[in-house]
C-alpha cells in the first residue's frame, strides 16, 4: 500500500502526536489538522507553553511534587499536619487526593513506581529522600497510596522494609469494593480483601451510596 | 475549591492541550506529564515538527489538498482520470477514499463545509476554484462526497447550483445501510434512502458481507 499521507510535513507531525499515550494515528491526524487550522500565533503559544514548562519546571525540595516555588504550597501550608506523609506516585495522585478533602498531612511524590519491565528501580525514584525525611524525625505515620497493582505492591514492600528501622507507623489506603459498585460484579481479590479488612459498623457510619 | 494545579507552568500546558478537540483536562494532564518525562531533545523535536508543518505547509494549486509540492502526487499522476473530480471536505476524506482503492479520478478539497453556526460561508471554501476547474472544461463528472449531515447537504446543493450552467454530470456518493449493519438497527432515514436508491441485483453482484 502507498503512503497514505499527501505530505511528509503532515506525516511527521502526525507521528509526533501518535507517540503520546492513548493517541492513535487517526486521533493524531485530527489533532494536527485542528492545530493547522489555528492562527500561527496560537500554534506558537501552544509550543512555547510546553517548552517553557519543560525548561523551567521545578520540583518541591521537600515532597518532590511539581511546584513553581522551592517549597510547594502544600508543604508550606502551616495548617497541615507535617507528621503524616502520604506517599504517591505522581502529581496526578496528589491532585486526586486533594480533591477528596480528606487528607490534611503532607505528600511525598516518588515520581513513579518500581517496574523492572520499564527499567525503573528504587534508585530512579524519590525513595532515599523519603527515608531522609523519616530519619530526620517528627514523622508519625507514612501512608502508602500507590496503585493496587503488582508494581504498586512491590514498591509498597520495598518502602516498608526501608522504613522498618525507624519508629514510624506505616499504613496503606483501604482496598475494597468501590462506592457505587455492585457486589455481584466485584472481582474476587477485591471482594476477598474487603471482607478481610471489614470495618466496624454502627450508627455513626456514613452512608455514601446514592 | 482551590486551584488543583500545584504549578502555573503545568496548568498553562494542560490548558493548551485541553483546547484540542476530544482532549479533556484529565487526558491533557496525562499527555503533559508524559512529555515532561521525555528528554528535552524529544520535546523540542515535538514542537519543532509542529511549527515546521504550520510554517511550511503547502496546498496543491490544483486540488487544494495538503502537499509538499506545488502540484500534489494525485493531481500529477498521469494514470488517473482527470475528467472525474471527487469533492471532499478535507485531507482526511482524501485519505479515506484512497484507502478504498475504488476511485481513479482527481479530488477537490473544499477545506470545510458551509456551516453558518461556525461562521463558514461559501467564500471561505474552495468552491470558486472548483467552478474554475469545471469552467476550464474537460471535466465530465463531479462526485459530491461530503458528510451526510445538514451542513453537507447545504454545501452539496450550493455546489450543484454553481455547476448547473456547465455541461457536467454531478453525482453524489450512495447513502444506505452500511456493510455489516443489521437492518433492524438502521435508522429510518438511512433505510428509507436505501430503498429509494436500490440497485439492480444479479449474479455479478459482489457479496461483501462476511
């Protein structure tokens, strides 16, 4: 079959967009044609914003989350409890947990999880700096909030062992049936875990279902 | 609610990606974080490829499709029939029709369809240049291959009226039940149209269903 693209310039741009996660060649073409219809000013603004982020991005020296300042707004917030640290994979998880408005401590952003297949080992992640924070003292609890996957569990165990020498409580976020899920359709591992980790039910239990 | 983004640089980049069609804020964040994990070299290449396309893009002077050369490969192909012109909205439709390997004529790319809501009138499209091509003679048939929507039909009628003064056959691609569709689930308009426009059935009819 012939090359379906009428222009190499177009094909190159489509190839670049198709490298992005979840963007197939059809979507990539749609996005490129959309940008091609925009004013040159807008396209320049698009690329400049991206390059500016890449060049000037800064990470909080305390929790390693993306931040415009040396210490991020969360770490600098005096109303938060600095003795509880929630360990997350990335900025996306910080944003997701912040949206719940259920956590008042600080974070530690690993920048990924241990994944031998992708060549990511403990030294590629902010695990040593987490140990340093705990070693420095005044930390009462470390909450592990990584994905409920094999890689997440590997990372959980690795961090747990690293922190064992210190007087710190290590906990993990609850795994169980999601709110709104029907028991019938829950997978066996999740359902089994939710029975093992059942919590007391009484009058003060908050009903969150619709 | 507080601004969920820990960095303005990050937020700006997410805003730019979220302007693209079909990209929500969650996907935009995922794409931006993916690019942030890449080498600066790769990010530069991404933006340069896009800017190069925007700056150097060229349209075929004959059919107005995107092309690296003054006359595109299709218009320049001597084995194709220059007396049949297929009118399409955009480069995507040229690529889709070329993939069918069922059309051996040339194209005319309008660059959109008439859409008063989006402020797109006939003068924003390559309709005058289509009329010029037909006026110049040697065109036997113009095939309308626009979307089967209100805007597509409006554009079809407009072009049809513009071409009426010339000795040219104007046809429209068949509308009917799609291959693989069950009659039961076909919409009424499509089914009605497919009955009106029924074609003779005989031994040479190609069965294309599985």
